[in-house]
C-alpha cells in the first residue's frame, strides 16, 4: 500500500526491504541483548560513559564493513562508525545515546535509544550491501544528553558536516503513545548568584542595616517567579532550586545562589519568556541592594519534527504490528500527541538538518511512572522493552532505506525541514 504526505507519494516495500530488515534485526537480537544489558546495568553520567563507549565500539568493530573511530572529536566517550558502500548517494545517520541519570540509573532509557539506533544502522547497511545501494550510513556515539549537550559539541566540532550528513535518526522511550512526530521544548539552564554584604553575628541582630542580604534577594526573585507564572503561556515552564542559602540563621547572608531552568514550546517563545523572567532576578537585586549575576550553563533548542520522515517511519512502524496499535496518519494529530515538555540536544540537530525523533512506549515500571523515575529505570532493562526498541530500530532502518532508494524523497524531506525551521 502507498502512503502520501502532501503531494509526495511514499512507495511501500513491505514485501521487500521491510521483510529483509526485520529478518536481519531478528538475526542479531541475541548479539544486541548483552550490549543493551551491559549499558543498562552499568549506568554512567555524561562524558563518563566509558563502559558504554567500550561496549559499543567493540561491538561495532566486530561488524564487517564498518570503520570505527573511538573518542572522536576530542570527546573521550564520543565515537563514530561509518559504513560506506563507495558509491555516492544520500548520507543517513543514527545518534546513539549512552548516559544515565545521577542516582537513578537509566531512568531515561538511553540503553534502548542506543540499541534501536545500532540495530537500525546495521540493518540499513545490510540492505545497502545486499542490494548495492549507493550512499553512506554513519552512527554517532553521542555522550551527555542529560544536560551536557554532547550532540551540540559534536555539531560545533563539525562531526555531521565532515560526513555530509543529510538526515539524523533517533528514538526515545516513554509510557505515552507511539509517535513519529516528536516535538520537544526549548530550554535554557542557568545559575543565579547574589552577592551582598555580611553582618557579623552581633550586628545581624542589633544592626542588620549594616549588611546587604543576598538570601533576601534570591527569595524575592524566587517569589517573583511564582507570581509571574500566572501570566505565562501554556508550554512555559519555570523551575529552580536554591543551592546556597547562607551558612547559619543569625547572620546577614553575603552570598546566595540557585539553579534555574526556563522551558517553552519554541526558541522564539523561550527568548520572550527569558526576557520577562530575568527581570524577577534583577528585581531581587534592586529590592535589597545586592548584586546579581546570571551564568548560562546549557541551552537546548526545541525539536522540530519532519513530516516526510515521519510518514516513512509511520508506514514501517505500523506494518510491524505494534502492541499499542498503529500511529494515526493525521500529521496534525501526530504533532499534538508527540508534544512533550521534555528537552533534548536532538533539538539542536533538528535545526541543523532534517531529524526524526520517534517516540515509543514501553510497559511502565513499578508505580506506573514514566522517564526520570526509578521505576522507569527498571522498566528500561526488561526484555519486553528491548524487543520494543528493536521494532523501532527496524522502522528507523526502513526510513533510512527509503531515503537511499526513493528518488526525490530527500529533496522533499529538506523542503519540509526548511518549512518547519522557518516557522519557528
């Protein structure tokens, strides 16, 4: 059956390529399970994914035809694996995440993201080899998605440019509906610091006017943000915690600080929210006489889904009999169901090139909680979750093969990418 997005028809190869892709992924499942398990059972923080790096690079070296570069682009745990058929054609890439969360392990399921991408990349290369297809497959081992911006560092280092990448494919597990059109939030994280003037213990009680209370400045800002939330838009999020609130109660505090995050649906809206919310911090300084400094720690762009890539992925995913039923063919509905308030550095990738970030559901862990919970970390290590990520890997491979084989499809993908990023 053919599927259509706008005026471009996607030709289905359900009896050809998909059958071969599915058979190949099934044939390497027993090899992938210990890789997936090793990553899950040895959670590592961003830029410290040494076990995952060694496990994945060793595995990729064992696959014929792949050229593997460990510790790529001056990042100890980044890596690149390339399958090049030697014939000029589209370049499709798969991002392989590896890092875990502090204290709760793989509660974002990055072991499943890694496995799905590796399965998808290997299956794509196998079809290229068997059918003599032109093009190239590139896997990027991308460290530190959880706030470290590993993909952004690779972008700035020229990793994607060096390989002339045309599209980027990735996935993400959760407990909500399967989706081909994931749209994430833009976010910026920063540290707020106030400097005042300390009053000695005896002066704090007898002559408090001799000090300038940095903690009061921070509390004023914190309360102002709470008031501001009434006037923020749907999709706006303001979060924060106080990390330094003084050393003892009976002094005027010379220093106070906290970590804060803003999120919004788009980069444009995030800029507007930031300009307004930052005034709350400056108000705290004005009210108390303390000085205020804001230090940016990390920013991620929102992920812009690509409807042409999404249509291809949906075609293959639905053909694989997903347990929660097919992804609806309505793109407008798909973008609504694919909206998440989470943020990812894959968003920055989506502004640099067309990106597919497919969301897939796994059975929740104890308590029914989703990502960033201990229960989800347990769920991400199950055989059922592993099998579901392989299904995703097959659909990612099908999407990649469409790009390699269907004349004009890449041009349509890039046209939709330009439309989507301009709209933001």
